[in-house]
């Protein structure tokens, strides 16, 4: 079996201390293979974003280990590698909003992700254009984000997430601002990306109508993760 | 791909507005430096042009420009007798403010030692040098007089026969060249009443003293011409200008003259130094202070606008960090914006200055070396101004992207 895209064991995250202490993640363990698209469900405040940002290496856990693509990167809050360099090379991100830099065109938003990873400008431009075409937004390449629809913006964000051929793509409620039809298109895109580009994909979502696109579904409740069988209908919320 | 330029384009209005402001400030900084140069130029103009080798002035004074110097008119003849002196000229310089066609007219009057000096050395833009001993003048265009115009000064009218450009005194007022006797006549014009009163006073004094009663001839003297009344005696000259004979040693001539207890001798270079270190120095310090203050203000303005632009970009910076941009990419973005603002401001200052400086009331002289040093200073202040923004940007956490 190939190396998993991400492995998380006994993750715990406590915000604040004393009176204001909040245990956001109690004890979370998960493993996701490359080429696999996984949905993450759970009620509001259950800790989904906290888990995702911990894996994104921008919100260090209180304890527990995270390995990405076979490399141990975090042991509790301890950084085992240069996190920013690691994000650049191995991770892609899509969020609900504020995904794109407003003063760059669609093309430049993708290009910048390649350039920060030392891809020469011309090559970065060509590759960015390829990715926009792959995601069917090539026609809008020279538009600023304000001129794009929500769905188009998310496609550009997905293109940017794919730019450096990451082993793991993390998406937090990427379709929350979209209508159901466009939301579904974006979700299908994640499945396509995972399968065609051999990346592990974790998508946090509240939208139960699109669960069929996922290979696996994880349910977060009260800071714990449990696997939900695909056939079973939604239990709550 | 240059992020700095793209962000500026996105915030073009704010950026352009601020940059124009910075440009105006830098133009004033540039102009003040130019005014200082202009002050030196104007203060030393006459000394440089008049073509004297040595300046003989009143003993232990630093005249005739930096302070008042008075010498007897006949000193000229004594100086002429010194070996090595080819020419000696009387020099008279004073400022008058009179009225001409209902407007105040300030003239820095220069007396030319007629007939030896007819103003051959004066660079004329039109007209001619002085042709007669009286009632002619050469005026600078800044006085606003036209060729052939007659100006009433004192009891006489003087005709403008020649015009110069840029010949002004250290106060910035235009020079007017007259013969020495005309210049003195204008300055020391004595009304008849003054002469009569002084005569009466003398007669009274004599009548009260024994000697006056015993020597009636003294009474005759008291009734004589105004020239012979000491209180109204012909005024003295400011300096005597020496032109050395070919091959004569300036040091020898100077040593000879310096032995006279009633005069002090300066070389042309020493006159220049007296003007620059004395009269212009305070102006230089004042202008320098203003320049420093304006540069500080420019720095603060650039720093604030760059900081505000950075605050507006906090989420974008967080996003860049999230996708792994290195610190130098983010710091560089802000530093470049600051430098672009400084450079554009400098360009605007230079461009505006070309139109504005010639319209300044005082002469503005912009030297290339001043432009270069100001460019480096602007480089420095722009870099300094970016520090605040860079400091903010480097502290942005990547997870700020997620904050609502
Ligand atoms: N920075 C923080 N400081 C303190 N508490 C926090 C912080 N971020 C999140 N929490 C708390 O941690 C818990 C988990 O939050 P998290 O954002 O992970 O939930 P979520 O599952 O993503 O919710 P939602 O579906 O509403 O996005 C919540 O109780 C929340 O209030
Ligand atoms: Mg969340």
C-alpha cells in the first residue's frame, strides 16, 4: 500500500486556559490515502475547522502527531520541518471565501502559487493557464476576482490549490457561498482532482445533498472523529 | 510577476493622490536647496564679476557687504601710489528704496569709478555702458525698468541706458549702476533747508565763542558751500578696488597696504568667504532645518500610507503565507511599494520644479550633485518608511485568512 497523504494520531487541541478553556479536539485519529476524496461532516462548533487547520499547519495542536506524505511534520506544537516550505510543496487550500487575492487576475492568482515555489514566471504562467482550462475557467483568466461569479472564483481557487501538485488538498466549506447546482459542480471537481491527480482531498461540508461524491465520510462530534458507513442516511443535523 | 505594482494599480487613486503630495513636499525640499545655492550665487555675484584683485576697506571692518565700511575718497590716490597696483577704483554700494510710478523701487546702487570704470565688465543684455559722468544708469531687468526710461532719484532724473539680467544683491534686489558721484548724490542728497540750518548753527556757535568774535574770517567759512561744512561734507566711499599690474605679486601689494593702520585688505576669495560664512549662513541653517522637517514629514506620510495599504492587505498577506510565500516576497512587496512611491514623488518634484522654480521670487539654482544626493536621501526615507508596514506584514499569521 502506498504512503498515506496524511496521518493524524491522537490529536488534541485546547484553546485558551483556565476559565476560558475550550477543548476543540478531544482525541482525533485519521488516515487518508492519495487519490481519495473524503467528506468531513459535523455540527457547528464540533471542531472540523480546527482539525483542518491543524493539518494545514497553520494552527498547531496541543498534542498528537501529524504526518503528511510520509513525513512527520508536527509533534504537538513542535515543528519538525519548516512549515511554510512544507505547505508550499505539499499542500493545497480552498476556503469558503477570501480565497483569491483581489488585485491579481484569475491567472495571476494561480501563477503566484507557482512563483512562490520558485517556478520561473513564464513556465508558471503557462501552467496556470493549463490548470484554468482544466477547470473550465480559462475564458476568465484575465479577469479580476470581483468580475467572477462565486463558482468561478472557487474553480480558480481549486486551480491554485492544484498548482504545485500537492499530495493533500484541504477545503473548508468551499461550497457554502454557492447555490446547490454550482456547489455540486465544485464538489465533483474535488472528486475528479483526487482521482485524476492522485491527491488526497479532505472537504468539510454541511451540504448533505452532495455526499455521494465522496469515497469516505468522517463525522466529527464533540472533538472526536468517527467513520460513517456510506450507505447509512444522515444521523443528525 | 510583480505583486507591488499590481496592488498599486488596484489602489491607484489613493496611491496617486499620496504620491502627488509627496512630490510637492519633495519639490519644496529641492527648491529650498536651490534657494540656498541661489543665495550664495547672488551674494557673491558682484564680487565675482567686478574683477578686483584686492579689496581695501575701512580698518578692522569686514565691509563693504557684510558691514559698513567708510573710507575717505582720496584713499584711491594713495592706493594708486603703491608699487604693483595697476588700477584703483572707488566702490560705493548701498540700497535705496524710493518710489517710481507709485510703486516702491528697491535698488542696490553701485557706484562706478567714472571715468576709469564705465561698466565694461557688466554683462549687458541690451543697451550700452555709461557714456557720461552724470544722469545715466544701468539697471537689472528685475527692477522692471525699460531702456530709455527716466527714473527720478533725489533731485535728478536718471536715464536707463543699459540692462542686465540676474545681477542682484545679496538681498535679491536688482543692482543699479551709476557713477560714484551720482550714487553719492542720490544717497546723500542734502536739502537746502539742512544746509541753511547747519550754517545758522555754525554762526551761532561762533558768535558765542571768543575765537569767533576775534576771527571774523571764520564766519565767512561758516557761510561757505555745503561741501566745506564738515557735518555735510562729501560722503566717503565704501571700498577701493585694486587691480594688480601684470606680474605683480598679490602678497607683496597686500603686505604693503596692510601696513597702513587705517585700512584692511581682502582678496576676492576672502570677500566671498565673508559673504558666505556671515550673511548667508543663517539662511542656510534655516533652510536646512526646513528641509530636514519636510523630509521627516514625507517619511511619516509614506510610512502611514504604506502601513494603511498593508493593513488593507492583511488577509492577502495571510493567504500568501498560507500558500507558502517566503518572508522576503512579502517584505519585498511592501518595500517596493514604498520605493515606487518615493521614486515617483521624486520624479514629480523634479518635473514640477522645472516649471515652478523659475517663478520663485528668489533665484533657485539646482545643481546636479544636489539632485543626486536628494535621490539617495529619498531612497533612504522610502526604505525607512516601509519598516512599519513590513513589521506588520511579517507578524500576520497565515490563519488570519480564516477570520471572518
Ligand atoms: N481561536 C479560537 N479560540 C478559542 N476557541 C476557539 C477558537 N477557534 C475555535 N474555537 C472553539 O473551538 C470549537 C471548535 O471550533 P471549530 O471552528 O473547529 O468548529 P467547526 O466544526 O468548524 O464549526 P463550524 O461548522 O461552525 O465552522 C468551538 O467551540 C469554537 O468556539
Ligand atoms: Mg468551521
